[in-house]
C-alpha cells in the first residue's frame, strides 16, 4: 500500500478532479456551482437587459416579416483559419461562432444583413448563457462611440457597459478580467475613417490581453 498522502485538487469550472500523487489519476466528474447568489443576480439581470435589446432590434427589422437567408462562408482574404475550423460544415451563425471558438469577423456590403446576423447570434448565445453559467454573457456594443481618446479598449468597454447596461465599473472589470463576456461589436463602419486603424489595433490589443470571445461586424 502506498504511503503517499492523498491530495484533493479542486478548481472552479465545470468539473472537479481528484488525483493521487505518484499514482494513477482518479477523476470524479461532478458539477461545480461557483457563482454566489449576488453573482447570479447580476448575471441574470444582464441577460435580461441584453435580451430586451436584442428582441427590440429584431422586432424592428424585417426579422418578423420574413426569413433572411444569408450565405455564410470563410473569407480567406481577411482571416487565417485553422484546418479544423474549415472542416466544419457551417449552416448558421452559431456554428460559425463555435467553429472559430468565438473569434469571428462578419463581413459584407451595406444592407447585406450583418447587424441582423449579429443580433441573431446574440439571441442564440443568450439562450446558451441562460442554460449554463459557464457560457459567456453575450453583450452587444456599438463601436461608433469609440475614439482614440480612450486609454485603452477596456476603458471604452467599461464606460459602454455603464452607459448602455447600467453595469458598475467594478462589476465590469470583474467580468472582463474573468472573460465572462462575449463581445458582439457592431458599428465599425461608423468609426471615422482616419481612426479605424487605431480602433482595430485597440481591439487586437484587448483580445491578446484578455482572450475574450469577440465578434465584429465590418463592411467589406
């Protein structure tokens, strides 16, 4: 019999793993509910706010009057994809989101349906986040308010979360730092031409620091 002391390791997340040091790992799969009551309340409040915004947008569009059939395809001129991503058969925007692990660029001509596609994705992600706390909260933000005057992209996000969703600065920082938010960014075409390169740089810098899921709509 081994005299090694049994060590139990726990981690916040979907699973808890238990292992014996120096021996064969024993994995006990159990659910882990890591959210406090106040965290759940904040999360649910945010999901309701985003859902209301999404439904208002979709109802005000042609979404209710007719189905919008938008062709989805990989765009090699703009983005490098892994072979694994391209092997996926993409039939809707949520599958494209999953295939790219939440790093997605929606491109198209004006009026092609990019914004409606973004909000449709938001609707799908809201459902996921409502069913499983580990799924990120989808948040739609409009880049038209961004400018180079912000110290960094995070500062802009925090301000927008407060202005659009009444999220406190402390809670916004907590969600950003823990990758709790999936960012759905519209309005890039409304950023002034002379600052668009700066905006792209700010977004890329943010992504490299926080590895957040992010979808951006642009005209192409």
